[in-house]
C-alpha cells in the first residue's frame, strides 16, 4: 500500500477512533431519546468536569434519575457490574467497564477476551497513579499515546462496540491498513514505510481538529453547537473536536453549552486586570424550559475557589434586577458591593473561562436553537 494512502485512510480512521474513545468512554444515560440515532452517541452528559459536564448544576440530567436507561451498547457504558462482559470486569462510573484484576505490564497479563494493557500503550509517567490495568484507558492519556496505541485501542473497542451500518464506507477504508472490527491489529502486515508514515498521524489529526475548531463561528464571543452534536452520524471530525472540548454530549434539543474564552472585544478573560459584566435585557434571560446556569472555570477547567463559595449563577438565584427590568451579572475578583453581590460570580485574579448551559432549550422563539436568541457579549466594566 502506498504511504500516502496509509496517511489518508488512517487519518480518517483516527477521527472515528478519537470520537469513539472520547465520547464513548464515559458512563452516559438518556431519558426519552432515540437509541437508534447512534450506538456510541451520548445524549445526556456524564458529569465530568468540562464543557459538556454538569459542573455544579446538581439538577442536570444524567445524575441517575429513575427510569433513565443507557442508549449505547457495549461495555464502554455501564451502570453496574452486571452490564460488563467477562467475570473480571467491573463498572467504573467514568471509565466504563475495566478489569478488576492485578496491574499488568503487557497484554499477556490480561486474560479476558478483548482486553488490552494500558501499561504497554501509555507512557508510565503519563499515569499519575503509576498503575496500569487491563482494559483501561483514560481520555486524558490519549494525547500521550502513540499511533500504535490508538490503533490497538480502536480495534479493541470495536470488538464490543461495533460500528453502525452508516460507518461501512469508512470501515472499508480502514480495513486497507488492517483496522477491522473483531480482529486484532497486526502491524507486521504494514510495510516499513507505511509504519513510519502513520506515526505522524496522531499529531496531524490533532492539527486538523484544531483547524476545524478555529473555523467554527462564534456569536458575541461564545462558541456553541446547535446541530450535529450528540448524534454525530458520520461527521467523525466534529465528534472528535466536540469531545476534545468536553467528553459526553447531549443532543442540542436536550442541552446547549455555549463556551466563552474571550470577552466581547476578543481579549482573553483576566480577573487580575479587569472586571466584567454580562447584561441581559428585560425578558431576555437564557430561554430554557428546564433551567440555565453560568459557570466559571480556571484554565484547567476546575472551579475557581472564592470567599463566598459560589461557583455558578442560575435562574435559581435571587437576583437584583435593574429598574428597567434588565439584569447585570458581575464577573470579577472583588465584591461589587451590596446589593449587587447577589449578582456576583467571583473570578480568580488570573485567566478564566465561562460556560453557559441551557437545559431543554426553548423550542419556540426566542430560542438558541433557531438563532432568535443569542448569548450577549461579556464586556469589561469600569
């Protein structure tokens, strides 16, 4: 096979792999959604910190409400140990089904069909626990994995999480470099040049994901998706890009997650140098049938410690409105004083990001889904 073909086909395959591993590696549940849309598409967030996570929104779907059932087959998704295949697999709420046996050093230590050893695939220094378990891989380790690791992970996942009929065209392409569902990957079948070329593919794929992300339009400094996410279909690049932002996605009709990393002027947020305000005109609060919330994170997407232990603002707060019925929310390190402190989301004295969540966004105008409502810009205040 020509090396150029190897790059092309494996590049396509990696998009599919990244989306599958990132989106499918979390325990997800869904309520009232169409399971036939995609077997690996999460429709309710998994609760991990990140753009698509519930954050501090304790009322968000996905918290184990009665009647909620998983919609993704295979053992990437589980609610209890009984959902896992094999006697030695246990259910981890984030990792999915993992091996409960001893740590491993190579695949021979894993005696369950389809298991692989993360210790062989991931550099030991990348795992803060220092322990590699059979059938264990975490999303955060993927950037440090090499091309061979990703190929091994992909074919392992496809044994118990088979692709859909819609994936047939790309599966035919991937088969040309030995990526076949239900079969172990044998790198010896690739020529020397092909093996060397595909080593560069993970970095090339990440670069392509970055280009796609930069092309996504923003509205008033907010990036969000109202189409395609959650169901994915065969847009493998979108799946990979979105799940790199945050693992586990609802469908837009269930929730929309605008992300803002820059103010209305296009500058990064900096709580050490500036104060910010987000202004909602009267009757123009985020239109959500369930609820909305605004959460602040540090650059690593952790909550920001603050003296009043407030990590979000939402419709559950008792805000102080302006005389004309509009509302100002204050994003700054120091208190804006009373009574404005009721509208204050404490910021760090440094960089931060914002995530606005709309759960069950309005289906009728005004709505973020049809563009008749958009998040207002975050502006610097004096």
